[in-house]
C-alpha cells in the first residue's frame, strides 16, 4: 500500500509542520513549494494523497488540481485542499475540480 503523501504549499513552515506530523504517524512525505514542482514530483513518485494549497506562485492549486486530474497516471489521486481562502466560491471550485475535501487554515 502506498503511504506517500505530497504536501504542496508555498510556506515552508506549513510544509514542515504538516510533514513532521504525517511522518510521526508513519507516512512517507514529499513536499513541493508550488504546483509545477508538485507535478514533477508526482511524475517520479506516485502519492496516496496530495495536500494542496490554493495560493501559490507559478501555478496555483486550482491549476495544479486540473493538471493532476488530466494526467491518467494521477487522475485518481485524492486531493485535499488546505488553504487560507475562506470564500464559499473557492470551496465550490475546489470540489468541482475533483478535490475530495476543503480545509481552511488555520487548522
């Protein structure tokens, strides 16, 4: 069973905190600072889950989720949005794009 989780957030402190806690629970963790980096990592290492921020440089979380769903290798990978955006429309869009859940920061 694949126990790798990819944490994608442009804030290093958040990536580190989430990665630390997931590692303590027995998961292997990869991290990326933006969507482009995340997609490159997913090509090399499949993930059981992607935890994805929306507001990131280079490629935001919505674009990243679209790309994950468009790639046959990653199309079925669960995506959990973890974001500081609180607008209802953002939650609706994330779920329409294939996100499995939407969690607002701070957690």
